[in-house]
């Protein structure tokens, strides 16, 4: 299939974990890829493998999404290659290692730019074209944390709640069209997320049955988006946890939270 005949998938946070698994999943289905992340070497390694294994075209952009003008640069690169974005995977994200008040405002602002502003801006820039062509797939990788009680001084839960809400709003606006928007809400996933955060040892105390692979998260997310579902919670146990968080009083949910979560602030006064 020629490059012009293939659709293009833009994936942020594409250098590892869920983002890299999305690259593999979509390349195997014949999508060309635009991979965006901070680590250029990792991007180039993944892009080269996708070209060799799947025979697709790849575009890479080493870009920190917290930087001013990041979204402009992404859109400009797409236009310079005379392409349009048919699939948008908003996957870039991370967590702050300390509470909001213990973190400088500059770091908090960067965090909000990546998890909230940048993702919303990409949808705002890309969705109109998708609607005009009557085809598009958008997956915003949120988290089960969107349905959890806030941690002490934490901002991750708030950011993920925002992402889920924004996804629902976009889904409603694009309803009855060929554009599908889905908020994917995985629970604990085997990626380098907790290694970067520095709490891998603590999180390894969580029961193994609570964890998913990134490949499973991606497969279920894509199926949900193809089916035009506005939201998916990955895994039966996570759907049960979400129901409990919704039905039980918040104080109870905080009280029964696993110890590793409490160590991150849930129910903590420190």
C-alpha cells in the first residue's frame, strides 16, 4: 500500500510502555506513524523496527510537550509531510513525585501542560479535520485514578478526571459521525512509569492480579474506540474498583485503599 493510501496515526509518549505498544498495534494494521516523545534515540529505534517489520512510513519528533509551542511544532511537521492525522493517541503523561505544595510552580505548570493543556490542544487542532473527512479515532489514555479519591496534595487524579471529562465532551460533539473519541482508563500496567517515578519497589507489593500488560491495554482501548465507546475501564477488577469508588462514601474508599497507594498520599496527613 502506498504512503498516500495509508492513514497516519499520531502517538504522543511513544517511546515506551503503552505508547510503544500502540505503535506496534497500529503499524501491524497498516497505519503510518508519527511518534512524539522526549527521547529521540528510543523514538528512532521504535520507528526503524516498525518500518522493517511492517513496511510502513514513520515520522519522529523529539519534543517535550510541556514546552511552549510544542503543539504548533507537531502540527507543522504533519503539514510539512503533506499528511493529515487520522488517529490521535494522547498518551504522554507522568506523575509528580511530591505533593503539589512541595513542587515548584514551574514543575506543576509543566505537568498540567502535558496531561491537560497539550492533550486538549491537540484534539482542538486535529478534530475539525477529522470531522470534515468524516473519519477519525482519538484515544486519550487516562487512568482508573480518574475515579479514585484525591491523594493528599496530589494532582494526578485531578488531571485524569479532566481528561475523561474532556473525552466525553468531544465524543458528544462528534457523535453520529465517523469520528470516535474514547477515554481509556487502565489500572496498574507493567510499564516503566513507576520506575521513572521512583516507587517501583513499593508498587511491586501490589498483588499481581491487579496488573495488566500494555499490549492488553492497547488492544482493549482500540476495540472500544472502533466500537465508538466514549470510555473504557480496562479489566474486570478495575471495573469493580471503579464501582466501589462510586458507591461507597469517600472516607471509606480512602480507608480501604491498599498500603502502597496510601504511601503516595491517600489517607495520609503528612
